[in-house]
């Protein structure tokens, strides 16, 4: 028993959770219940009836008047001389809380627990059981139990906050919600090494040790993971969960842990939100649950995402209440998501956006959620982007939504590029290089995602050419190094819309750069009957241009002559220089190729001539530098022998010709010497 006059006894009563009043006018030790009526086990007949709903309490006036200021006013301010009955349907905590308060007034021991303390505290405030009437009244004792017992325990703080869901606005006004939220936040942010109680989904029925009990020093204990508190806080109502998360963020917990807690809460509170990594569609809910088959129109290869079944009568009050509750949950979660970029996954944001559109969440919050998706749009998956139109548009999918997401992504990329912050010159150059590389990689991933999305939605016959073209041209040309994905989307659109005119087909194909097509794509396009003839010519001409440019670049590498330049530098030149017919284009391309081949052969010939002249010069140089080892006398005899040899050869030639008829010659008469 708790004696209000003894502090030591009070301390023991806190531990035992039992309190009673030391003064009472009617001797009793229990209440008796008969059906839905409560009676005091005493010989004195009751003279006062308290009606709370369908439960009635047959009590006595004096115990109530001595401790309840509200009962004093009701009885003494009543116009009836002998008031014997009063209705209190608006008492917080209902009949259960009033039963405990009435027992306290009669001096019966009351067992305080985490599940009944909040209701009893609110009922005591309602009944005005203050210290002015009696020292150690119910308000004082319940407040002391909250402060010294409940707020020092993780488990009790969770249970008390859970019990406050039916006590609005009393629990809010009495600061019970605020104090429990801050207590939970403080414990969640504390060092988990000191935690010893059961966590992560363990039943709350099991009593947990006190917060300040240190864990065993045994090394065999499993370390506490950082997400140990997710499961416990996920049982709270959304408004109380928001209070806890807000307090946790104020205390400085890492934003990725806060985002993971929000994701965990959403997957448990929103039946239409499938957890990440789901293997496929699973029906959630019954015929009275919310939603519609959002993924019915999605292609069969898509796995995961939202799958909701909407059935039942829209006029059903329970269905309307459930829709309203889920809308409030989504709106609250959007408002508490951390501002950091990667606090939650892009897949979670897109599934939340899907439900927000379905449940008609406030437009301002939807816009905020779209901006958050745009911040990390490069992380999105195709299945999460296939969001149905929900009768907003005539198309099967909400293409306008994806267009807005892409615009938010481009705006965010531009802002990040233009605001590097205060840095030194070297740091700024390094940051600019890294930022530029990251932005380029992000745009490349987004371009692939958009091309895949266009391929998927192009099968919708209600998709207009303008929407397709606007979405395809939203990204800059530098985002696509290859246009094969865009060509695939264009071909899929042409296949699903065979009635397009020639002008519309040309307009559609204008979003594609023929120079960025691979060899396989060019081969397919050259045989594609759905493409306009002009586009086929452009594809073939671009292939010829690639060949000529390759030859020109090869010539430059071999000769180093910058005279050889690629024929077509960019896409604009290609489009402007494309001939009007296939024959003209082929003839022009063939002429350019032959010209390049002739110039290449000329260069090769000149190279061979130069090489031959170089060899001759080398031989002459070798002769000039050869040493002379012979004397002049020997060289004279060599010359004489050479002359003799030549005369002998002439005589032989004359003799060989003697058989032939020769003209007669007069013999030379030699003059005799006088001497």
C-alpha cells in the first residue's frame, strides 16, 4: 500500500505498481460486477449512480465528493435537491478508467500498469482529483508513476504511447504523448551496446528489463543491430509515429536509419505497398479492402511494385474510413521523410507516389514527393515507373507524371552543377570534374530508363505522338551515346500505330540520330518497311559516312596529313547534306569513297618513289666513303690491260664478221723509214 505521508513507502509503491487512498468513509475491499453493473461490497446501500455508456456504477456520494472536484460541482451545482444519478459518457478512458478511479476513492488497492496508467491519469484530470481536496490524490500519484516508472522503461513508454490513441485530446494536453515520444527517441538514439531487452519484433507481453540495466559482458552475446527499434515503433498510430520520428531527427540520428524506419512502417501500415524484393504480384486484402488492380495493365515480365484490389461498395462507411486513414498515413510519411537524397530508396518513393495518386493525396504533397523522386531518378526501375493513369488521362500509363519526374531530375542536375559551394581553386576543379562525371553517368542511366519506358508505353494505342516526342526529346543529345533503345521504342510505336501518315512517321523518326545507331540496328532499319524512305536513306548514308570517316582517320594516322577530314562532323550536317533520293545518296557516297581511295594510292606511290631514291642515295654514299688502297702504277697497268682487252674483243668481232661480203679497202702503204 502507498502511504502518501511516507516517501520511502511511496518509492516501494512505485516498484510494485500498487496504490490506494488512506482515507475513506465506506469500509470495503472490493467491487462486485453483476452483468454490466458494478456494486460496492458493503452493507451500506448505494445512493449515487454513475452511468458510462451501457455500464452503471452503484456508488456512494461521500467517497466521490471527498476526492473529485468535478463530482462536487455536479452534485452541489445541480438544481435537483437530491441528485442520485449522473451520466459521464465523455470521461477519457471510459468505464475501465472510472472503475480504477472509483476504487481509489474507496481505498481499494489499484494495480498500475503501462496499459492503464494513461487512461487513469486522464480520468483523474477529468474528475479533478487534485491536491486541493486530499494530499496524495490520484493526479499526483499517477503523474509520479508516469515520471519515475514508465518513462524509464523502453517497453512501458511504447505501451503507454500506444494506449494514448484512444485518449485524444486529453493525453496530448497532459503532455503524455510528448514525454513518451521524447523518452523513446532518447533511447533509440542511445548507444545500443547497453541494450539487454528483447527487440526487433519480440512480443510486447514479455516484461523487459529497465533501461539503465547494462548488458552482460559475455562476448558470446549477439551485437545489437542499429535497426532494433523499428519493429517496436511500427505498432504506433501514424500521428504518434510522426512525433517519435520528429524527436529522433532532432536528436541527430543518421538520416538513412530514419528513412529505413519510415520504409518499415509504411510496409506494415499500407497493405497495398509491397516490400522491396517481392517476387511478384500478391493479392493483399479482401473484397472489402482498398485499391484497384494497378498492375493489371503492366506487362507480364514486370515483378514487384504495387498491386491493390479495389472492390466492394464505395458507399461502404468502413471502406471510406480505411481510404481516409491510408491517405492520412501517406501524407504524414511524406512530411517526415528526411531531406537528404538517399534517405529512402527511389523504388519506395515511386510506390508511395503510386498510392498517393490512387488515394488522391493533397496536390502539394504529391508535388513534393515528385521532386524527391526527381532527386534520385537515376535509381528508378522500369517496373516502378509503370504507374497507371487511374482515369486521369486516356492513356494506360501516366506518361505526364514521368515527364514531370524527368523535368525535376534535369532541374536538380542543373542546380547541382551551378552551386559547387565555397572551395579553393584546386578543390573546385576536382569537384567540378567529379560532379560532371557523376551527372553524365546519371543522365546516361536516365536515358536508358526513358528509352525502356518509351518502348513499354508505346504499345498503348491511345498514346499521342506529341507525348512520345516530348518525352523522347526531353534529355539532351549528350545523354545518349547510342540510340538503339530509342530506335526500338520508335519501331514499337510504329508497329502499334499503323495508321500514321508519312509526315507523322517522319516527325516521329526525327527524334533519333541515325549516326548513333549500331551496325545491328542499321541492318534492321535498312529492312524495316515501317520506316519512311528518307529515314532509310539517312541510315544507309550514315553508314557510308562512318566508313569514309574511318578511312580518313586511318589515313591521318598513317601519314600525319591533316588534309584528310571526316566527311560529316555532326548530325545537323548529316541531315542537311542527306540527298533526296537513295540513288543520289549512294552515288555521292560512292564518289567520295573512290576519291579517297585514289588519293590513298597516290600517297602510297609517292612513298615508294621516295623510298627508291633513298636507297640510291645510300649506295652512292657508300661508294664515296669507300677507302682507296691501290697505288698509281698498278692502276696504270690495270688501265692498259683494260684497253688491250677491249682491242682484242674488237678483233674478235671483226673476225666473226669476215665471212660476210665486205667492201674492198685499199691497203695503207707505210712510208719506209729513211734511216
